[in-house]
């Protein structure tokens, strides 16, 4: 038996024959819990793997892989109506550089979000009736463009944010004053 130490890619774990403790029967409970969920657990407790599981489960682009990925799992035998119904966007704040002046940090955050929105636009281009416009210095405007294009396609975005605390912790741990963190 192969153990997936350090792996957080659900597809790789399942397709690679790694040990996977099936907890997919909890997906209906997550759906019932609400629209905005936050998972607070210590480091190395599977948050990234859970997000990868959700990405594979809800992504419209992975519908053809559903049986191969989930067929032997609890949720594969009893899927919810929401499986493979979303466009999935992932943000990973551990990739955002949190050093330098406030303007540098803000630019790094906008760059990361714009990079992820650009990848999202490429991933779902065949489904989108209109293009997504990227605004290089304003990721919120880029996100609004992605939301508008997604609504026009009759879909919703399932937004997954990994390492949400990493960015803030890096700013705090750099020994800066509270006002710098708040800015």
C-alpha cells in the first residue's frame, strides 16, 4: 500500500493507487452547511487535500472523470445533484509574496489573482459566451469580469482559497507594526 505523504492532489492520489481514507460521504453535509465555508485546522491536517477533492467533485471540466475518481467512494455511489456543476477557481495565498512595501505586497496580490483568473478563463473558454477581461492593476475588476462571463454562461463559480492565513501571517511575522498589517 502506498501512502500519499505530502500529496494534496486528490486526482493523483486516486489515480496513483495511494491510500485514501474515504470521507466523501460528508460532502452532502458540507453542501447543507452553507455557501461560505472556512476550514480551520492545524498545518498538515488535510485542508489542501480537501480543497482538491472539492475541486475534482464540483468542476464541470472533470465530469468525464467522475466515475474513475469517485466510483469506488461513498459519494460516487450516491452523488449530490451539484457534482460537476461549477466552474472552479483556485487561489493559493502561499504563492503571494508578502515582503516589501505595501505597494509591492498589493501588486503581488493583484498579480496572483489575475494569474488565477487568466488560468480560469483559459480552462473554461469553451463554456464562456464572452471573454474575461483582465485588469493588470485591479484584480477585483478582473474578478467582476469573470463573474459576468460566468453568469452569461448560466453557471456559478466555486471559489477555493488555500493558505488563506499564510499571506496575513507572513505580513505579521515580518515584524511590522499593526498599522502596516491593517493597510
